[in-house]
C-alpha cells in the first residue's frame, strides 16, 4: 500500500514499482491510486492534486476524494463512480470528461485495475489518459460524414441514418419533404457544370433558412434535397412548404432576371413508426408528378419553355463560346 503522495518516496510493493518510473511534470495523463477501505482515500496522484486543485483543496482531496470527483462532468459522474463498486464490471476503458483546469472539460480515458486483498477489493489504481485530440478528431470525422462537402447541409448518409432511427419512433410526427431543382441539366449543358454547382449551392443556401432542431435538411442526390420536419402538425408542415416555394420564387437564379425553380413533394404521418419507407416513396412520387406537370406546361404552345430561358434570347447567345 502506498503511504506517500510522492512516487519517489512511496513505500510498499506498488509504491516501489511506481518509484522506478519517471513521471513527466507536464504529462497530460493523470495517474492515481485510490484506497477504498476502510474509507476512500487517494494515496497517490501524478500530477499532484495540489497542482490541479490548488494547495489547500489539493491537500484536502487526498482524504476526501469527492473533491476530485466533483470535477467530473455531471453526465459522466455515475458511470465513473460505479466502477469503484465491489461487483463492478470494469471491462475496458471508460471515456469521461474532467474539468482539471479552468471551466473547460477535457476528454479522458480511464484505464483502471482493482487491487484485491484476501478476495476483497481494497483499492483502485489507474491512469486517466488525455484523449482530447482523439475526441476532437473523431468529432471532425463525424461532422464530415454527416455533412455534404459542397453545400454544408447534411449528407445522404446522415439522412439514411435518421430515417432508420425515425422508423422506430412511435411518439413522433413526421413530414418528409423531397425537393428537386428544376433545369439543372439545362444549366450544365448551356453554362457549364461550374454554374450548375453554383445553382446547387444557391438552392442549399435557400433551404438552410428553414433549418432548425426539428427541420433537418440533407442533400440526397446531385440536385435533390430532403427535409425531415419533426413534431409538427400536417398543417405546420404544409405551411413550411408554402414558405419554401415563396422564397424560391424570389431567389435569383443563375441567369440575369431568372429565379429559382424547385419541384417539391411531401408526405405526412402522425407516427413515424414503421412508416418512413412508404412516406419517402410517396413524397418522391409527388415530387416527380410536380416536375412532369411543369414540363407539360412548358411544352404547350405559348408555354414558357425552359423556366430560365437559357436556350433562347440574348443570355444564351452571349454564353455560346
């Protein structure tokens, strides 16, 4: 048993072993030995608790470990403390957050092993390894997977993941909206793909105006977007769609004097449970019906032709190079 807080002066088997190692003064890891019986007491800490908590509180924390435990993030407290119980299944490392300095929490992995005497767990020895960089990198990777790199809205992967989760929700209403930008092929063929990309980005920026905690926007195809509208009534979802159409109608297109054109389909259910696939198919069907109706209207004698007027007039001629 360690009887000293200084590893170079520690006695006993564990203390002698610790004393053989060099402990970097600026190490980001936190090494500890917590005696559990007859009462909890921190017998060893590196860096010293005085350095983490200040001289007075640090000295108190050796005898009162709850002072150190108070630095745990509230969401991690119970999971961390439960590992010190006699029958605890320690398993692998526990990821937790500690506020060791200032008001910011730092991510750690807790690697610990119990110490037994006569079949009874009498202590815990462990290392809290700083994994802040690792967690930040994971968050960055998660963000990249969940977001479309061109537009910044959510990705198709995110959309499909949300559909799977929503399909299990009995307590959630859902309006599923599918949007397809009209005339992208015309823009690509007439003005080039760079202008087509600009059109997609402009559409995403327009749709982002409606994003919120309960309105999730994803790019699910080249010029196709979807909105998952959560916990709103049928009327609430339809009001949002009307506003989207009104906003698109006054959003400038890529050609001078033109405006954005978008085909929209949607479907609603009071309970998402088991309904998501059918909902998506219905919204997709409505979207294509809207697009077909526009094409038929444009093809009529005296119809508008291509909505952006890209194949005729001065704009088209000026861009034929």
